[in-house]
C-alpha cells in the first residue's frame, strides 16, 4: 500500500491532532504518501484532499481540536454521496483510509465499505467513551479532567453560599463523563443515561442531607439523563425545597476543547501508529483500541453494536461515598 488517507469525523476530541501526527509520521516512515482529508466525509465528497508532509504535523501534539477539521455529512449516507467520495479517492490514488471518530463515523464507514472495498482502520476519537472494543477513547481523559476542574471550582462557591448545584456534563447516550467526574469530585448524586432516574429517591437523599445539616450539595447530571437534563432536575428540586438556594450550571463544549492530557496524547500516538501498521499488514475494517494495556483490533460491525457497560460496583460506590 502506497497511498493512504486520514480524516476526522463527528464531534472533535482532544488528542485527535496527536493521532493525526502519529498516522502521518508512521506512514512516511513506512514509505507511504499520506493524504489529509479536511472536514470528514463531506471533504471526501468534495475532494478537499491534500498530501501531508511530516512538517504539517509539527507542534500539534499539544493542541486540542483537529487540524483537519471535522463535520457531519448527511450526503455521505446516500448512494450518490458515497459514489462521489469513492471517485475522489480514486482520483487521488488513495488505497486505504484511517478514520478518527466515534460511533457515527464507524457506522458510515461500515456502510461505505459494504459498497466499496477500500481498506480502512478506525481510531476511537470521542470524549464520551461510548464505543466497545477499547477501555479508553481519545479525548475522554481530557474531558473528564476539564469537568473535574470546573466542578471543583463550583464546589468552592457552593460552600461559600450553602448552595445546591446541579451540574450538567456531556454524555447524550453514555454517562461515563458524569460518572467519573462525579466520583472524583465527591458529588452527592450522579444521574446517567444507563440508569433510570428515580427523582423521588434523589429528593429523599437531599432531604436527609438537609436534616443532618449538610450545607453543600453537588449533583452531576449527564445531558442524556432520562429525567430531562439538569434544568428539569433543578426545577424539581426548587419546587420541593423552596428554601434551598439551587443553581443549574451547564458545562457544555468546554469539555471538548483544551490541550489533551498526557494520557490522551500517549493513547492517540499508540493507536495512530497501530492503525497504520495494521493497514500496511492487510488488517482492515477494524477499529484499533486498547484493552488491558494492549492494542486490539475490533471489526467495525462489532464496535457499532454496543458499548462497554457501566460497572455496577461504581454505581454502588456512589451511594456509599456520598453519605
């Protein structure tokens, strides 16, 4: 294989640039020409493709976002869009692809490669850690650390004013950011999509805390919580406890940005190198991940079928440590 392409797709995540750097430099080391595809699948359709040099990835390992930019493309999911994308790959002589993204990226890849037999290897680039086939995803560690830093600061002001804060973090379909940041910050309650929220149970725990004069309350809520998100949770608490000073805080997209942590830089570098090596050795239609510290390859079809389940032990620990 002489020519490979690389793209980032879906939501951006800290560490994507570190992965791009690893892919380009590994490819060049193996004698390949590496082509960057801007704006994900949409850029592939439009032919926004350029040959990358090692100097193109200098001084990017510490940067958040993605130098290749990213986008979601509805056109790519049509037969016409896929045909245009395939034509552009042929025009540029691209024989294999490295795809950095999340669940939607691999769903698109799986459908595309059922129709066109272009070899591909994926890298798990998503802050949500909502993919099977890997213990960690690129960007998750940084996003959790960002959330932890923000919640720690919120606790300071909560303690100063005896307030109850409902803090919303990202996680539409998976609650790993909420779960891990909540535990790390000593949250009194954590609400995640994987568990049905019993709001009366939440209110009972707040009532118990009030009776024993606990003055600071931090509730961490994943945006995909089934009760309706942090705003509705805060409104329900205010209605039940009108004397409590309740505030709602949505952290939002600050969790996507910022310099990647050391863990995300190392993870992205390992997986970028492993992806190119796999493609060069004929391993295709798989996602490279890390399980128990070792690189593993999981077929796209398995990656998009499920997520890693939340540990029951961690859920039980929340109840114990919030007493």
